[in-house]
C-alpha cells in the first residue's frame, strides 16, 4: 500500500484503444477518470454510463469493470477501489427498504440473534434491549424494529447471505474467486444518521450501495493490514483506556449511490454517515487464511513428527536464566525440523482442508426431486455433480476424503476409481470403471447420492470412452454395505 494508503484513483492508465470511459474514484474527492473496458454492454447518457446488464449476482459483475484477476493483482490487500457506476438497475432486487420489511416478517433473523440495532446518535447498541423486548412481545418484533428505524436507529442484518437469496450467489462466488471466507452484513440506516466514530476494521471489505446514499470519510492509514486483537497482543501492546486513536484529518470523502462499489483494505480509518436520504448498503467482509494462520497450522502438523516441538518451554527461559533464543532462532530451528521430517508437511493438503471447511453450500435446486429418484437407482440411472460443485480428492493415512459440495470418506481400495469422478461431471451408473462389479457400482452410487456428493440427473449422459479395466473389485471389500 502507498505511504498514504489512499490512492487518488484506481484503474489502468488511459490507452489509445476503443474502450469505455468509466468513472473509478470520485473526481470531486481527488479521483480521476480511467479508461477501463467494461464487460457489460454500455450506453452513454448525459455524460454518465448506464448499464444494460442484469442485477449483480456474481463476483465478476460485482467487481466490474475490473476483472477479478485485476482486482486481486492490483487492489486486494493493497489499494482502495471506488467504482462509481451511476446505475441503480445493477442492484434491483438485492436489498432495499421493502426487502427490510420482507426479511423481518418472513426470514425473521431477529429470532436467531442475526440483527443488530445501533442508535443513530453514536450512543451505542440497543440489540440486547431489543431482543429482550421481542422475547416478551407477541409476534416477531417487526413493528418494534420498524419503530426503532423510524426513530433514527440503524438496523443491521448479520450473515445475510445465509437467509437472503439475492446475496448468496454473490458471496459464494466471491468465496470461490478469492479463496476466502465471505460474510454479508446489510446496514439499513435512516437519513442524517451516523452510528460509529472513526474506526479501523481488521478485515477487508467490499461495500455495495443498494438504496439511498451514504458518505464515507477516509483517513490516511496508520498501520497496514492490522490483525484482530488477542489477550497476548493486549498484554504486549497495552493502551490506556482513555487513549483514543488520533487519525488526523479526512483525506478523502466519497458518496456512494445505488450500484456504486467501494473496497477498503483492512486498516483504512473511516467513518460513515447517511445523507439527507436513507441508506441501504451491503458490507461484504473478506476473511482469508492469513500467512500467520497458515504457519500455525504447519507448526501443529510438524509437532506431530518432531518431539522437540512437543516438549514444554524450558523453565529457565521464564526465570531469565541462561540464554533465551531469539524468535528468529526458534523459527530457524522449526525450519530445520521441517526439512528433516520423515513425512514432509503438505501445504496443498492444508489449503485443501481449509477450502473444505469453508466450502460454499451446494445449490438446493433439484435436490428434493433428485432424492426421490435416488430410491430407484439402476445401471441406466444418470448421476451428476450438484450445480457449481467441483470434485476433489484428498488422501489420508487410512482413507480418501472426497468432496463435491458435501464430503465423505472412501476406502483406499477405491483409488483406481476416483479419477473417473474428477473427469466426468455427468455419467450413467453403468459407466463407472469396469473394475467394479455391477453390484459395487450400485452400492457406490447409492452412497455418493445419499451423502449428497452426486444427484440423479434428468439430462442424458455423454459417451464415456475411458472405461477398460478388466480386474474387478469385490463389492464387499471395495465398499462397506450401507445400513
């Protein structure tokens, strides 16, 4: 990140090519106009750009006019990005004030501790009080929350990708593209309201304005890419309770309107206030596996092989007796142990486990019909992966761990078969490798469908040409019988 942490503009330099002029960064706040090719059809209107595309429902549409690869290379954890689209149609149906009422009545996140209520005069939260009142009152508390909003309180819908359909595809696609855990909070704020003082967040986030407008005031970055507080950090980096951080003057002011996008790397001090209009925006928080977290996992696995790392810290180190090694010495010792390990630490496996633990849920469409059809599997039944799911295989000490939306364990004897599932997204049960008997094919197919890795398809299967292994596996040895 540059020294000031707040670049005057984002995007690529002007080029003498046929490209659409697209506003990236607000000129009135020090931004510039960059020539960036937009992937959606565009038409000029009164000097602005009006999209004829559909509502944003993917990472690519969210980040446009940048390609996701450009965002990752030039902005992620590096530079602020502001895209002023001037196109409310891009956020039609994502979340507005009508959505707020619909969500409170039918999804009822307030019943699951999934909303926050924050006073608009910066006097603090009222969530605990509100939830207690809802528990005592009949109904879902919808009327109470509406009243609080009308009185100047901001209502925040937490983890909204889990219950608001328009946000799920955006969040899930961002997970796939950025290899990061992603959560969406929706902030609904009445006019002329500010709920928090200037502060710093310890996660990166994207802001998509979906209704009304909001002013973001940004300051220079005092500390690049901060991490979350912990008891250790609090002890090693003490701060007096009365010592509030001083962020200096505002270095940039941005007003977001429907369709606009803002990306802030963690560490950018900011305050936010609605204008004379209400505001609804989606905060899309990004939570990647950070390098210090990856190193912690590496050391945990290394300790299973190296007894030196399983021993207690020498008592004399606590007493200050003798020579306490430096942090660098400890890390170099760990590196030597890793190099000498009998079984090298597999970073690919660690990363795959992280992805499996935070894999997006599979698309539920078609799952009920597929479940009904699964009761009558035969060799002509066509199976397919759930929409958007990728088959992945990871070998463990005594079994394979396979995932395709959901996960399950398979015996090591099935290793010659697993490549088939990686190569073919749709197939007949009878097209499984010939090393399996017909009974074993049906047994394996039923288990994969039961565990939701595959679904029964109503589409024809393409021809399969890689099926020629004469040695058959005994079904009882290759796969345990289902209950």
